[in-house]
């Protein structure tokens, strides 16, 4: 997904300083494979398997969260256990909120960083994990299908 952004070019850095992303102004930090990088966006070399995240933070050294798995296809009315961890150490994060981006479903992780999600509605959903003082997690994309494996109908006949 592409977002509009605003940035200022600095010759001394040979790079941009990001001012806003998707109309949000703040202290934008660049993370490469869940570690904050000292390189700018123009200098950081990435491959297709690397995770790149621009994140706003008031903290100079925030903790990025990881939500696993990243993609999930489940049957309607089923449950699935997801995990939230500290993206740098892999340690479980207790008390993280896992919610879908529409705001319909929300649950908190237990002491082992686990949360059991329920899927009562057919469709495609995106979940993210948040925790005070941390960078929100990657997206978990969930497709909920009928028990026979068919995706929910789309459009009209």
C-alpha cells in the first residue's frame, strides 16, 4: 500500500528527512528487519525478504512488536492462537492488544504473549498488535471461509 509523504532533502546526508507519512507529522524512524537503522531510506539496501517499516515514535529507541503468523486462512467459527513478541529479542509481550483494523475485534495477550482469536464472520480481516511505548506490529491478514473451504461470495450474480 502506498501512502502520501512529505520529506526534506539534505545535501549533507545525501538523503531525505521524512516529515509526514499519510498526513501524520512526527519523529519518523526507519526499521530494517525490526532494528532501527542509522542509514537513511536512500542508503539502506533491501531485498524482497527484508522487513522495512517507517514508524512514528516519541521515544528514541522504541521496541517494535511482531505478530505471528503473518497470513492465515481459517474456517468460520473457529479459533486460532496468535503470538506477540518483542521484535528484537523474541520475548513474549504480555498485555499487548491484538485488534482488527476495523475495530470490531480486540483481545489482549496473556503472560506467554498469546491471544486466542475467534472468527465468527466471513471475509478478509487485518489484525495488528499494539502496546504502550512500542511500535505497532506487522499486519496479520486473515481470510475467514466456510468450513467447506470456499471463500465468501463477492459481488452480485
